C-alpha cells in the first residue's frame, strides 16, 4: 500500500486538532481544579467536574476531527450537533446553570468557606461550597442550602470578604 501525501497531511492535521483540544482542555481543567481547591470543594466533586470536562473535550475533539476529515458534510454535522445540544440543554438546564454558577463563584473567588454572608434575608456562615449548591449555617444553627445560580443572580452581601473582593477592583 502506498501512502499518499494527502493522507499524511490529513493525519497530521487530525493530530494537531487533537493536541489543541487536549492542551486547551488541560489548561481549563487545571484552572478550575485550582480554584475549587482554594474554595474548599471536596475532592470527589472536583473529580466529577474533571471527568465531565474531559468528556466534553473528547466529544468536541472528535467532532472537529470528523469535520476536518470530511467524513460528514457541514450540514449534517451542524444539524446533528444542534439537535443534540438542544436536547441536552433542555434536559439539564437547571443543573447546568447551577454548576456553571458554582464554577464562576469559585473562579471569581466571590465566596469562600467561613465567609459571613447575607442573601435574600438569609444570614449566616458559608460551611460548604458545592458545584450545584452552597450550604449556609444560620446564627440559630440551621443549615440553609441555596443553589449557586441564586447566589450568582441575587444581591449577595459578603460581610467578611470586603477587603479580598475590593482588591480585585
């Protein structure tokens, strides 16, 4: 079998696409992992997010390789990926909103364990920051579990982090 130049260039291009997605994915995963550790997120939750992001990177890399290889027409690839994205986004809309809000809270360093906060009439101390929700201990000793999207969207007052947050401005 004779290897043609176009086949070699196709393989090289596909390898470059995979390398790009791998490096980009690793950088994003490391940044999120470091932010999550700073915020006190458990190792199990960090592992779940890492595995989910790895899966997303693999799927995106495969789609890019299929598209670059010419195995599927642009119309077919866009149609199928659009239908899949729509179905997935409708199925996990609330969960995805909370997870993205949780990641942004961690990356922005808005909330940390032991911060004293006030949100929508609830006052207390942050005892746990998860990907989907955060736990607040009230002065009475009750635990209030608030979704991260509510924290990100609502007017949040962080009484113990004003110096840390103002230094970012």
